[in-house]
C-alpha cells in the first residue's frame, strides 16, 4: 500500500465536495484523540502564523464546538456541531462565522493501516460549487499543510 506523506486535496467534479487524504505515523486512537481533545486540537490546527483559542468544545455525538484563530490582531471564528463521534469516524458541521450561511458537512475517517500508521480521510460537502471553489481559492491548503505538519511533530514527540 502506498503511503501518503503529504496531504492530497481533491475537488469532486460532480458534487461540491473537497476530499483530503494523509497518512500519519500514529495509531487511530492517537489521531482520534488529537481531533477530539481541545487542548491538543488547539496546538496543531491551522497555519503556523495563527494562535488558536478554544471557546467551547464538547466532542461527543450531539455536542458542539467553537474556536478562535488569531493572526496579526485579527480573529477568525469557527463553529460547528458534532453529529457523530466514534473512534473510527467523526461527522460534524463547519462554519466560518465570517460567512455564517456557508455551512459544510464534514466527515473524517481514521483508517488503521497497521504498523502504528493511520490514514486520515476527510470529506467536506459545501452548499454549492461556488462555495467549494471559494474555499479552495482561500489558501486553505496552507492551513491544512501547516496544521498537519504540527500534528506530525506532536505525534513524533509523543505529545499526543
């Protein structure tokens, strides 16, 4: 099986979906914890140039979340609801409060590759192709790549 060491970001041509795939040198349990523990999540999410503050975090089925990422004195607020939280999958909504009508439905899958490795697959379904394409033009890949690089370092240092 090929190992995916960089994030693959793909736009679906038939539905307004963004799919991402990346492998991590960690068990599914550790990767799941990094996505559900608010202290850990705040340490790795987003671009290197931002600092994230968790305002609310209830990582359980039916729970919700809200966090603020700050960069050069400007704050960017994100929020959502956890629709399902289980060890192999998280289903949640995602909203940037600067675009409150732009709600995405996200699914994350934690696939055990064996040998202490996990493949993370994510899918974000947006309301329209225009919304999806705006996300792709926003530079989101910088935040994704920086965040996952920080997560890789945390996993290597046993910080998760």
